[in-house]
């Protein structure tokens, strides 16, 4: 319609110029005028370009928001919905984004259903309710919880659905000191309206009326037990309501209100301090970056410490939720929230949601993704859910590069191993394939020609892979080949040699086992026994280890005392003695060189 009006205005303007034109205008008629393309073509071109950018990298936040803005301005409801779903899959959405999305879907529902209540209208309503639930899962928003309940009321939803929505709201945000009072008020007033309807009919069953009356009083008691800004007004309202019914107020309710008022008086200084701190230039700059200033974070920590003294984890959780909602990219707050959630057994599996949301908000943190995977394991989440979290973390571009990928890969491989049956029962074909895929991913990211070459500095992931291959996949030859590669890089470290030897001894094989790692076309040679392979490692390592040769020497002698022949033990003792003598001599020379006389001799030798 806007384009039609624009065309009509252009035509009218052109006609006026023709009627009232001058000779100069006629003389300029031959001059070529560059006519810009129609607006819809410009929008389509920019939208196509944004689609292309997002296809290459779906983690472009600004590109998502710009695409949604373009599609909404063009009236493309389906396209905007698709773009919003794509953005929601990548990022938690801010409250403003959820509000705009929900408002557009409500408008689309009205247009599609014509105000009716057919199947299409019900489908839209279900989708809108789903959006409200998803919005609440991203960040705490008392106002969105309230809107959801009102939306159900406007849709004439069943009484049980409205009540459940209001109960969910007060459970999620009723402890919000500044905004929780509105949620409690809505719950109490809804229950009061139901009571008024029952009493107004005059035909309602007496037991039903009494049950609803008890529900109203229980709601008031809960409302007056929570410290929130509307507490004084709530107390006055309760007293007036009981008086209007000709009843005396419940002393237990008034006692709860008195306790809540004392708690509120202790909380208000914290609230006021946060409000004042938000006005500083440092805090305003931090807010633009979605983080907290040092002063703000100190105040939040003091507030949380105070709330934890209440021994009500729900209140502390709401406080953490408020904190991370105000600064979703502030990593210390998320780590503090995750650590707190770990200590609260009453939260149950809800801790998984906290950890997963922390990882999605600080998506470049391998530590948060690893924590989320471990928590999912604790509560038996489906394999698909854990794999999705791992894959998402890998796709987010971990900020530490290779070492972070090694850490996350180790966490995921550990998850896969925890799903295996106890030894010696072998893994299923599907489980074995998943393990091999994880090991191959490690090769993709960390090998010398991978995305992050040679970044697994301590070979942490490679050593874990060797253990999995050796003990769970039964690939003895592959494990030994990997260990050999690790020892070439980590040969100076005694602990790595001892770990390799222990691993070889944990999975003994017959001497007839075949080394399948031989080049194609050659007959596979028989693998040595576990003891023989361990002995070979001792012989190699004793002259390569630099940090603690005495420890490896002692381990070798113990091994030969139990497993070796007299000749084996004599050979070990001879080589150990030589190696330790060499080490002692090197240590003596180093000590002498460290003395003033030694340093002087070294200087004269260098000058000569």
C-alpha cells in the first residue's frame, strides 16, 4: 500500500510539472535521470545478502537482528518467524526480541482466524504459549510471566490452565523483590474472582465454596510470606478482605507478614545500592557491553551472600537470575550461579538448565560446556541432547583455540565412556562408532594438519584416546601406536612413561594378536605380550626421561622383581645404575656451575 501511494504521488508530481513546466524543464528533458530501484527490491537484495552471511556463519548476532527487522518491515510473517527461529537456535533472546516476536504472532493469529476459535486459531495460540515458555527459559522476566497468564485469561482458557500459569509465575519470579508483588497480586485476585463467582451463583456446592475460600486464604498467606515492595498494601488488603467477610484475620498470616517485612527492610538497602550504582558512567558503559562494572558485581555478590543466609535457594536463584538477565555476557556471574546451583540438591535436574544456559550465553567457554555435559550425564539426559550440546559448543568458536577444544573433546569422550557397560562387556556397535567418531574429531581439530595443529600441548586428549582404544575398543595395536607417538613428544616426562606402561599392562593380549597398523600388503606381525611391551618401554624410557629418572628406575626394578627372569632383573639393575650415575654426575656439574667459582670459570671459557 505504501508503494502504491508513493507511485501515485510521483505520478501526480510528474503531471504538475508537465502542466506548469517551463522552457528550462523542456530543455533538460534529454538529460538522463538515475531512477533508484523500488524499495522492495533493495530490501530483498539486503535480505538475500544477510541470508548468505548467516549460511556461512550462523553466529552473527547483528546479522540475525537486521534480517528480522527487514522481514518484519516487509510484512513477511513466515520469513520473520523462520529468521527468529534460526536466531533463537543460536542465541538466547533478549526480552525485547521475545516481546516483538510474540506481538507479531498474536497479530498474525488475529488476522488468520478472524477472531474465531477454530483449529487455526488454537494452533496459533499454542505457538504463542510456546513462545512465552521459551522466553521464560532464556531470562527471568516477571512481566512476561504475567502477560502469559493474562493471555490465557483473554483466550478463556480452562481454570486449571490459568491457575497453573499463575502458580508457575510466582514459583519462577515471586521472590523478585521489585516485581514479584505483581505476580502474587494476580494470583490472589484470580482466586478471589473465582470465589466471588461461586458465591454469586447461589447454587454452588458448599464444599466447593469452602475449598475455594481456603485457597484464597492460602494464597494470601503465601503472598504475605514473600518480601516484596507491595507487602504493606497486601497486608492492608488482606485485613480489609477478612473484615468484609465478617471474619478475623489469621494470626499465623499476620506473623508471616511481620517476618516478611523484616526481611524486606534488610533487602531494600541492597536494592537501593544497585539502583545507585547503575547510574555511574562505568556501569552505563558496562551495560552497553552486556556486562557489569566492578562496583555492580561487588554489590550483587554482597546481595547474594545476604540472601544465602535465608536458606531459601529459590530466593538466591531469583537473585542470580536477575543478575545474569541484566548482564548476560558477564562470565563471573554465570560461573558463580553454576557453582551455587551445584551445591543445591533441592534444585535437582534444574541445575542442568542453569549450566546449559550459562554455556549458551558465554558460548566460547569450553569450561561451561564441559560442566553442562557432566551435569546432563548426572541426570541421565538422552545421548542426542548431550551430543547436540557438544556439537553446538564446538561450532561456537571456543576462545582458547586448540587447548579449549581438547578440553571439550575430553569431556565429551568421557561422557561416551560413562554410557558404556562395565568391563569386560564390550560396547555395542553404535557405541563403538560414537567413540571412534569422537577420536576422529580430535584428529580433525588437533593433529598437525588440523584446525589447531599441535595445540594439545600435554597430549591430554591423545592419552585419553589411547586409553579408550586400548581398554574399551580393544584396538591394542592402535593404542600402542598412539602411545608411541605421544612418547616421542612427551618423552622427558616420567609420568607419561609410567602412564603408558600401566596402560599396556592393563590390557594384556596373546602373543598371537596381530598388529593391524602395518602397511597394506605386508603380513601383520604378532604383537608382543603386555609384559614384553612394558619392558620395551622401560628400556627406552630410562635413558630419555629427564625430570625424574629415579622414579622410572624404581618402577622398572619393581616390575622385573615380579614379572622378569634373573637375567631381566640383572639387565634392568645394570641400566638403572648407569642412568642414575649419569644423572648424579649431571646434577653435580650443574651444582658446581651454579657457584660463583663455577660461573667465573664458565665466563672465562666463553671468552676464550
